[in-house]
C-alpha cells in the first residue's frame, strides 16, 4: 500500500468521525435514533468520505494485479 493511499484512507476515517461529531452537535439530535437519522440523511445527500478512499484503493490493487 502506498503512502498516498494510506493518507487517503486516514483522511476518509477522520472525515467520517468529523461528520458524526457534527451531526451529534446538531439541534435536531436528541437521541441515538435521531442521530442515526441525521447521519443517514446527510449521507443520502452527498458521497460518503470512504467512497473516494475505496475507489483509490481499488485502483491501487488493480495496479498490483
């Protein structure tokens, strides 16, 4: 695994954590179920942070094969 690939994976992880924290601070969240709803609705509107990392990882694996 290249350094660039690892950096992209770590960035996706950090972006996911940040997204969860941001959703948790929302005024709309008052329970775990509401947190789940807010996170899922946000993910429906935009691409997940991990999708870019997975795409990059798939391309890197193809190069090795």
